[in-house]
């Protein structure tokens, strides 16, 4: 799990790449459940780039030590990685659009999304 800081002081991204879609899906679901259970100010995304599955967790408030450890455990099934700026920007924009909806939870699944 690598942590990237965005230009905003408290924003962060943790990302891992996974050897299979199934492992990425499992990690995604665990991260989603952690975010909901601990009421974290964070979003989780699962995506594929050149046949490699990724899970990225984004937030804009500092995590407690316990939440940070739980998040690290969830992403240990994959290899820590960074996210290219273009993808990071897209994920941040999606998170901002979600926050503007003022809902507690939203899950979208797209099978027609292109393999970047």
C-alpha cells in the first residue's frame, strides 16, 4: 500500500494492484465495508488498466492509526503502487461529484468500461 498526497494538505490516496479481478473485488468489498462501518471520509474505486486490476482508496481527512492499519490490512492482498496523475485526477473528480449528491453510499458497476 502506498500513500500519495494530493496538493490539498489532508487529501490522500492508497492504491494496490492485484493479480486477479477476484482478489481486487475482494479487497474493494472489504475497503467499502470498512469505510461504511467506521464512517470514514473516504471513497474506494476498483478499476482495470492494461489488464491489471487496481483498488484505490481516497480521502480528504487524516486517518486515525487504527483506521490506517485496517486499511493497510485490506489492501495487503495486492502490490502497493502509485496511481498515474490522470487517473488520480479522475478519481478525485468522481469523489467530489459523489460528495455533492449528499448521500451516504453509492455503488456503480460498469461492465462496459474500456480497459484503459
